[in-house]
RNA sequence: GCCGCUGUGGUGAAACUGGCAGACGCGUCGGACUCAAAAUCCGAUGGUAGCGAUACCGUGUCGGUUCGAGUCCGACCAGCGGCACCA
């Protein structure tokens, strides 16, 4: 079959019939299947795109044949750093390169033959989209979920520019090699932490991979503990956060993070010089050093002590950079016997290490951080650590020195990017009025086209006067805009809401439509988004719900991660490794259907694996066999006595069994993304039909034809162009995708006889064919009659007979 | 370091709630068709021993639970992914 020709033919027909377009009339039968949209790159579609979109499209087509009104949109995550870097390198404007890339990708995506509803296409860099991204920002600001604060950025002192994390290589600027430093800038944040608890609780009900849920759970990082107030000798008070209040008695020191405000205040004159020096060194330490756990812990005594509220003991206060100011209270109580880090620190600085927990039937060498029995804690000894924790905190609460507290590892989402190619932040800064949101009626704040990309230290927007200089919407006085743009994750945090109402010019989406179309029924994309995109999208959904725009809590009900197709060497494909495999030559040689089918058959979808094209010819062979069978079937005479042929005879029953077994399995496997086994079952069915064809008995032509027809229907989602062509050849006038998916006739699957395995003392001995509905007595009779078994049993008594119906008999002697 | 996932023939991979390990393919070997090749079709194919029926071994390693373990439990090894001092 000329694959190229039929691909063009059927793609044209599908387009003409608008088969991919969602019909709102059938919204009550909607099935919203979403694939993560693409980043418009200059390269052609790579195998990863095919692997993500091909099998998922087959899933959608399957759902369509099952009677759903499917919605499978596609779009582009079009803002972002690569286009801007490309502009700096080549002088080609990001808008131009991006639009060109998008046009290119649209073309190749169409050639895949997927049922994308292009009507609903979304491009995040278009005004009619980012206008609503800005709307979203303003809504979050109104709701108190967007705020400004100082935060460090990576700064290259030589290029005088802010660097993204991925542009920092080993602490050096990717471009010029200068040492990157941290610099504080006032930036915008979204208050995702307000939703930490709900984001955590909501995971329970999601049909997501457990692994992904666990990653989000760890990312959110809930810890339940208490804040305990210490008083300094000076009378100043501070709090520490701890999950182990049961270890309070043996605190042997306190550590402040370098940024802790009391450090400067409490440092004694004698220690001042040393502390100042330490603080300077700590501020210089770059990210890599600070993050290294193997790095030796350092710290300095500040020359001041704190009083332990539970026993009045004075303990020294240190400043050390292993304590993070951004988590908890920025101050930590040091319990060397119960915490590895504290142990290391105490050992180094000769601080007391006193046991506080005795292990229960286990090795409790220090440091010992597990639960156990409390010791060395007057009044609490003998309690379990869990009991002691409560008792100690409760006592301190009565004295007003503690409170229960929950902390989350999750940080607020920094959305400012010191970049050009993104959605401008819709806020102006007025000397008189301060921060003023741009009125909704003035959206979008347009991204100007005429900018320069020379890397001279300022972002292109900052030096664009026409953009920066504006009037205050409140007082009319002079004001300037924010030179930063929004993180592209903001754009992708709500695109699934735009698709179903993509042309709405009045609002980002119509809540009535969205509440019916969402949540997304199946979301398919890479596992690398587990903690960023997928968490941000959940947060935005919940925030919009609380503003009354949505009536559902979670955007993606069910999630699947496709695996990664690696290079033939088993490593991730990359230009630098030179192991990239392009799909185009395969499409050229074998056709889109064959490549799709091969990707479905050769890999476990969620696993992926190294690319290897050894089996791709087998797929062509499989389709050729079907084609030959179709030709044969079309040449068979029409049987006028069709009704008279009731299926009987061994061969016919076997064929009927094969067909219905295939229907049952393929249906189940397609639904659960087990594409490799679905295709295997199709191959089995084809083999069974060939076997029937080759049998010497007289053919039941209507049955033969009917089985073949069912095979084509089952195949259609996986090899859509090919199946259409065969379907048409069988005399059908409408697209195969308007046909109903075949249904399994369970009665054809019940066999009169089954083969069961027979074990003696759990060892495989033989196989027997027995009636499928046989009882224990019947089995005993068969065993007695069987010569081989009788010889094995040799007159011994059967102590126990284990029967697994239709599978196995185990004779215990 | 912590958390998680994975480990099955020469090879890609199957195995639903513990029940005939290796479905379906690739490759290899043998055969048919052919002057020959390609294509196609048929058969064999986990390992070891044996002419053979058959026997023993076999799902990373070691142990456990069970009539029965690829599947459950414990310890370890290897590969991959996530987190990175979160008190």
C-alpha cells in the first residue's frame, strides 16, 4: 500500500469532515484528553513527540469509537528563554523565529495524522492569550495571592545580566565564564504556600502515578512540630521550630542562620570580628558549596547564651550556614545525640552530646533519631518519644512558651523573570501611588517588538523607553512599568482552561463551558513536570475556584507519563552525544501508521527505553498480511444463505473465541495505555484468522468476513490511515471512526473443555484436558483414571487437593 | 546521604487479585517455493544432560512466609529518577 498517498488522502477527508473538531452539542459525552503542549523548537518533531502524541491519539480515537465526544487540543508554549538566547546569538527576533517554528511544527503535527482540534489551538505568545495571563496575574494580586519581595538572582558581573539557573554552570556564567554572584532584586511571587495543605490532601483522590504523587508530597514537605520560645541572657526572645520537642532537655547549643536578625544584635564585642568574618564568607559561598551535604559544617559562637525553657540551662548560640533562614524560624535547637547534623557540629566544636532516646530492641548508637523511650529528661523519663513530645509541648504551652506548628518545605512561586520574551507583568509603579495594577480595560500590556538584544546588562524591556514610561492609571502622573516578564510556567498553568473556549474575546473562558468540559479526563506528558508545572496548574485551579470562576478542585483527574525514548546507546538523546534518532526517515520509508504502531508495540508506554528499529519491519509485515487478507475477502462470493450458517464446528468456535478474546483484551489494554499488549492481541487475532483461512473445512464466509471486519475496527485507532483504506475497500462509505467499537460476546469465551496444569506436591507433572465446569469429585475420578498420575501417586493417600478452577490442580500426598 | 522506581531468554518485552514463567514480536536454525535471490509460507528455538520419552536447573544475590513466589516479607547488589543540610 502506498502509505504516503493514503495518509494525504485520509488526512484531507478528516479535515473536510471536521472529524477532529469537538461538537459542543454532545458535551454530556465529552472526553477531554490533553497532551502537554509543545515548545516551538526549530528542530523538527523528534521521536519524543511521536511517542507522546502518537499512542495518545490512538487512545483518543479508541475513546471516540467507544462513543465519547472527544476533545484533543494542541497548542504551543511559545514564550521562553531559548528563543531569546537565539535572538542574542543571531539577531533574529524571538517573535519571528517562534512563529516560524510554530508554523513548521503545525505542519508536521498535522502529518502525524492525529485528531487534534486545531480550532482550539492556543499559542501563549499571542496577545489574545497573554492578555488573559495578565488578567490571571491581576486576579491573584487582587486576591492577595501575588506580592513583591526581595529575592536573590544569579548575576553575572561581567555580562551584567541575570542568569537563569540552567545558564549557571559550576558556579560560572555559561557565556563568559565569570563567577556568578547572588544579587537581591525585588520580584513578584505567587502565594502557593497558602494552598500547601490542600495541594497535599488533594493528592489522595487523584488517579495519578503513585510516584508522581509521592514526589509532590515530598516537594510540599509537611512537617508537624512545635515552635518553642527561648529567652536570651539579654532578655531577647526567639523561637525555634522542632519536630522533636521530646529531645528538648539535652539541647546543647542553638544555631542561628546567618540572616537571623538577632545575630548582629547579640554578638558580643569579643566575638564580633570573628562573626563578621563568618557572615562575609557565608554570603560569598555560592549555591554549589552551600548545597553540598558533604561539606563540613562550620559556625561561630556569637558570645551570647540562651536559656532552655524546659530546664533553665544556659546554652551557647552559634551562627552557622547549615541553618536556613527561609525555613521555620531560621533558628534551630542543637540536639547532637538525636540529629546527624547537630552531632557533626557538636563533635567539631566540642559541645556536649547527651543521650535522650533509648531505642526499643534496636541498635541505638548515637546519633539516634528514631522513636524510642525518653531518658535524661526529668519528669518525662520512661515516656515514649511520642508521648513525651506532647507532654513537653503542652507544659510549655501552659507557660506561654510554645505552640504547635506545621511547616511546609514548599516555597512561594517566584514568577518574575528578567527577560524579554514573556508576558509583561501588568503593573505600573507610580511615585505617588506606589504599585498600581493596570486596569483590566487596558489589557493587554503589549510586549513591544522594537527592542535590542545586545547583552549589555539590562533586559531589553528595561531600556525600551516607550514601554517603560507610562502614566499612572490612578493619578495620571508619571509612572514606569515593570521591566520583568512572567515565568512561562504561569502561561502553562492555565492553558487547559483556555482550549475549550479558545476564541473568547471577552473573558479568559466562559465558566459555564469550562465547568462542563473540565476536569481534563486524561493528561499525558513527561514525568519531568511532576513538581513544577503539575503543581502550579493545581494551585491556579484552586485559586480560580476560590474566586468563583470554577466549580472543580483539580484540573487533571487522571494522569499518565509516557516513558523516554533513549538513544540507541541507552543514553538520553542529545546533540552533544550525537545519538539523536530522527523520526522523519522512518515516516518516509514506512509511513506514519507504521511508526506509530511500532512505538506502541515495541515499548512499554510508561517505561520507554533505548531506540532500536529491529522490529519495525515486522509492523509493515503485519499490515501487509492484513492487506492481503482484505484482498482475499473482497474476492469471496457474497453468501446468500448467510443466516443459515450458525457457527458450529471446532474451527469456527476457535475463530469466534479468538475474535472475542481479542476484543476483550484490546479494549481493556487500550483503556489502560497498555498499547504493546493491545497490538500483540491484534497480531494473535490476525494469526487466528489466517489459521481459519488455512483450515481444510468449508468456510463460513459471513463469519469469516465479520471477524475480519472486527479486526479492522480494533486496529483502526492504532493505524488510522491504513484502517480507513481497508475499511473503504470493504465497501464502507463512511469513516471507520464513525463506527462503533466491537463488543465482546462473553458466551463465545466459555469453553466446554480447558487444559489445566497438574502438580503433585507442588511440582509440575502433567497437563490434563477437563470439562470446564467440573467439580472436585469429577477431578478425583479423572486423577484415578490417569495412568501417569496413578503411577506417580503409587497408591499413596491424597492428603489435600488444591483446585484453582480452569487453571491448576495440586495433589498433596 | 534520604526517598522512590526498575532488574525476567541472544533481543524488545508479556504474565489480570500469589497458580502452567517467557504471550506477541525481533534474531537465529531447519524446511517449502525459486535456476538463484528477495518476498511469502511452514516448523523449531530459556539452559544443561539424553537418540528419546524425560529429568534437573532457571525471573539481580541471599534468606523467609506459603501446598505453591517473577509477584508477598526481610537483607543486600546494580541501574535509573527525584530531593539535597527543611531541624
